[in-house]
C-alpha cells in the first residue's frame, strides 16, 4: 500500500519514474510549450523519451481519464439536478479547459510511470 502511495505521489509530482529524484517536465511551466520535458534524469540518466512517439499511448490515457472525470459529473448534472444538456455541455467544456494542462502532463506522467519500473533512490545510471 505504501509503495502504491509513493508511486502515486511520484506520478502526480512528475518525478523520474526510475529514481523519483529529478523532474520529468521543465520548470516553471511555459504556457507556450506545456509538454517541454527534460531529456533525461540527471540522477539515474533514464531517458524521458526512450523512442520517437513514446507518448502516443498517453493520448489515449488522457481521453480515458478525462472521460472518467467528466462523464459522472455530466450524468449527475442531467439526471440528479435536472440541468439542460446545453448547460451541462457548457460546464463540461469549462471543466475540460480548466483541467487541460493537468490532464496533458498527468497522462504523460502516468504513461511513463506505468512503463518504467522504480529501482530505488540509488538507481545506477544506464
Ligand atoms: Zn531518475
């Protein structure tokens, strides 16, 4: 359980999945290039883009996670609060826009955390 919480923390704070020391994304966030990532980890030398098109799968994760967040809210608005479809759609577009950057980066972080195994803080450079 503790390992899973540590994994979640690493994923949500965008840390290197292999050693959890260095940042995945370049800080501070530049709104013109929100997906600007560091090339590799400075601690364990894990490449953050091991092959071209590596984050293609993250696009699907983003869609799935976004749907799992927005769909229940939309259904509750329509069937429990009896809001109109247009109003609900407007709220979903607003919520989608608000969580866009978090979802974009979060899905990439989730993807690399699913693919690369944690090897401890002292992971040897590759
Ligand atoms: Zn690392």
